[in-house]
């Protein structure tokens, strides 16, 4: 127990240090840029600093692409060093408004809806829309937006691309998808007939996968868009003091230089690996990334389960305290039980993905607390687990025979002594299978922490799939890793349960004195 509290103290100090360090670094000389790092040729992830790539914050990977090169020019003009903060598309605006990043440079268009919450610089690239289809489909020869009757078309979630589907005459609007790698796989597998994208991404898709083709619309045969729709601009916070300097630097980049940078990005984008030995290809190229993601998943789930267990143990014990005799103590206990009941209902009644977003982004917006994302993940998983385990422990305590409470009371033991020496050892043993299940659930549920860009196993898988375009193969490997983790932990805890149960083959008479029956007469 003493060792546990030492570990917990070190953990709390580490979390506090990271929160403080993140707050201090918020005002340093870095230019923190948010992007998906998975939208080639605008931005992508790679494993080295080749071709002028920039290190991704909190990771050993690097980001590169057209957006990265533009970010480097802007940062130089501001006298700062660019830092890439890899963030999901939906997390970019809250990351900006909460101060997690200084700018969004991710091929984002300055639409009217987005301008309501954030500001934009002048455009740094202009690109027309296209539709990416299979090369052998009946839509491969389309030349106009009127040639897609009956086609199942989708686009990325929360982009104006999805709204443009209505201009494809007779097309069937499929549900939006989260990212471009997912859309490419859906298209290649025949789930959809095409997706709306920009020409540079279409070039990337066509070069990465010989089965795909982007449609080259000419003149008035293409999409009708507003001027803001076709451009990419830098997203900034309202009244950002650097906006004028950023616009001045963008004005120095000529159209020919922008086209050169885009052609360079297209040429340098990651290539699709060979399918002949896909397992070895992925493991050789991305094995270290998967290993780091697995380690982060184990760290968060293990620490979250241990801390959550002790939170649940404390809450469970408090909620089973007998009703005191004095009015004051009864009132205090009632208030405490009510607060604990609220805690349990809130954290069991809301998804962990929402809790993570509220803590990570909400704490920064409401209290200006720039928390480290790993620290936020540990806190959320621990508190969430504590809410579930508290009810598990309470059920374990209630399951103990009430006669044992009465016997301990008759021996003059206090409630605390009864709990420590009699009830909790049995309650914890009875609850161990359910606690094991919570540990296994935590291993799988860490995947939702990708909403705050924690580099756990699932987030690493998204990166690899987006970089290699081997969506099915990557997730097949990751599924096997999750299965190995859960299978191993399940059997490990079964061994612990057997150890706690004690021997099954003992003889109660072994230690008894054997007395020979006397003979009569």
C-alpha cells in the first residue's frame, strides 16, 4: 500500500508538471499549427525529417506537405519556430479557440459558418473541386456534374464538399465520412461510387491507387462555388494580432511559387506500399509507431484502472456507511452520498469521448488551463472508471453475509475495522471479475481519446492508414494487437483470482488430533 501511494504521488506530480509546463509554453516563441497530418498533398505524416518535414508535438513522427511548407514561411516571418499539433478535423476549431494551437493550416476554406467562430487570413491556395471515382466504373468517363445519375457519393464530414453533392444531378447522397483514407477504401471496395474532393487530393488518390481516377471538369461543366469555397486560408482566433503580418507574408508568395510548392508536395507524398507482403511492409515501416501506440494504450488503461479502483473503493465504502445516530452526522452523510450519486450518474451517463473533449478543450476555454493531453486522458479514464467500479465495490460489499457485520459488531469492532479486516477482502475478491472487465473495456475505450489527439493505438492506426492507404490491412493488425492485449490480461487476472481463492485440495482433518476409540470390555 505504501508503494502504491508513492506511485500515485509521483503520478500526480507528473500531471501537475505537465499542466504547468503546457501553460508556460503557451507564451513561448513557437508557432503552433493544427492540422490532420493525413490529407495529402496538403499535409501528411512521415517517420523522418526528410524533405523539410516538421516534428509533430508529443510524437516521434514528422509532418510534411504543402500546408507545412506554408506554415514554415509564416513562422519565419513571425520570428518563431513552427510546431505541428496533429489534431482530428473536428477538433481543429476548438483547439484554436481554446488556445491549444495558434493557427489552423489544414486546407480549410473560410466558409461563412466558420467565420462566425474564427477569423481567416487571405487565401494561400486556390483549388477546384473534383469527384474521385473508380477507374473501371461507368462514371469514369464523366465530364459534367450531370453525369452522375444513380451514383452513391459522399464527402468529408463538416466540409462544404458534402454540400456540393446536391449539384451532382441524380446522385445519391451517402452519409459523410471522417477522413479521406476512409473514403478511398470505401470507394475501392465498391461501398460508394465516388467522393467529392479538391483537385490536388484527387491527383494524390489517382497516383496512390491505380484503381482510382479523378474527374477533370472543364469550364461550366464543374461545380458552381463561391470564391471562398475554392480557397484555403489560415484559421486564426478572433482579433489575432498576427493576422496582418501573416497576410503580408502570404502576399509575398507568388502564384508560381505556390504552384511549385504544390507540385513538390504531390511528388513527395507517401507512396502506397506493396500488397504482396503487406504485413511485413507495414510492420517494417510502421512497427515502432504501433509499438508506441500500444504502450500509450497500456499506460492509460493500466493507470486509469488502478486509480479508478481506489476511487471506486473509497466511494463504495462511503456509500455503505451505516446511518449515524446523531442528526448532524446523518445530514453530513446524506449530503456526501448525494454528491457521490451525482458523480456516479454524470460519469456513467455520458460518453467518455464527450468527457475528454469537455475536460481538454473546456478547461482551456473556461479556466485558461492548458492541460497536457496525456494528463487529461489519465484523469478522464481514472474518474470514469472510478464511477463504474464504485458501484461494483458497493455491490461486492452488499453481497457479503450481513451476519458477518453483526458478528464483527458483537466483537466490538468499529465500522472501519470491520471493513478493512472482514468485509473488503471478500468484497474485492467477489468484485475482481468485474474489475478485470473494466480494465479490458478501458483498453478498448482508449480509442475514443483520439478526439483530443492522444497518440494511443487507434490514433496511430489512423495515421498509418492515412499514410499508407492500406486501411483494411492496418486495422486488421491493430485488431489483433487489441485481442492479444485483452486475452493476456483476462488470463492474467484469472490466475490472480485462483491465487486469492487458496488451495482446493486441503483436508480439514489434517491438523486435528486423531484419538483412538477405546475398546469396551
